[in-house]
């Protein structure tokens, strides 16, 4: 699912868990799609440590433990997870929804509230710190879309190596036919990311029907098989 991109912004989240430089698998990496714009790290004392610059695994794990009590329970918090408001500049015309690739979604407050009034569950809009040059700038919220559930094991490559024992990295590309594992999906959310592939954003049928009913333009849906 994605939304047509009309506005333009140059912004980043305020805080990041760093990427890791792993001596076991030899890979320097950070993951995409793990974003918690509603989580505030301003009370942590080591502000300069929460940048995306890669660090050794032990240092990453130390920083992750500082963040864990502030993050939602059971959040995986892989290297590269970001937190806090989007800070930067924005210009142009934003639709009810604007997505940046598969990574993040901005919504007008009004569009979000109308979806919630239609009974769409689990939408969390977080404030942004985007500066517009023009007057009467729109109030844009970033959706905190959390990873839940997983892809069905049958659609994963059969020769998938196990995760790295030190840093936990699993290297795989999105299968051509991605299938959701029904038993793993959340029952009470109409919008979420796939837990083991967080750049795939899933809206339920209820979400899609509400978008169509309210005639909110810009979102493209593609059906994902599930079993
Ligand atoms: Zn590793």
C-alpha cells in the first residue's frame, strides 16, 4: 500500500538507534521501516549517541537497553530504528496522505480523524516538526505504524541462512509473491507493518473500505495473499 507523493520534505527523525558494524558476519547495516515517531528520547542523557552512525554490536545493545523502557512493549528495535518527530523543511501540496517510499506516512490531522470516526482501529498520529515557508501550513502528522505478524514461511527462500548469532541480521529480499501468515496477524489493528519485513505496510479491508467511503485520494492498494 502506498500514497501518491505530492508534497516534498527534507527531514529526519530526531533520534536513531545506530546501525551496527558486526565482526561476526562482517556486515555494517541498519534496518528500514522501524519508526516510532511517538517515542520521546529527550530524557536520555547521551543525546549524541542516538545517531545513525554505525557502532560495534555491544555498544548498540547497550543503547537499545536505554531505549527499551520508553518504547512500546515487545518492539524489536533493530539497528537503525528511529524515534521522535520528523524534523526538517517541507514544501508543496500534501494530500490527505503522503508516503515516502515504503518508509513513512504523513497524514493530515483531518483525514486521520475521519478514518478513526469510521471505526478504523490502531491509527496513531504523531506530531512532526516540519517547517513550511508558506503561511497556513497544513498540520501534518506522521503515522506510527508498528511491525506485527510475519510473512508465511512458505513464501521465504528455502535456503535462507539463519540469523547472525551476534547481530541478528537476516539477509533476504521480499519474495515475488509475499504471503502473510494469517495466524500471526494482529486482530485489533487495521494498519501495520509486516513484523519480519517492516517496509511492507498492510491495511485491512476495513481500512481500504473506509478510505474509499471517505473518498480520500492518493492511496493505492494491492491485495496481499494470506493463509
Ligand atoms: Zn552479524
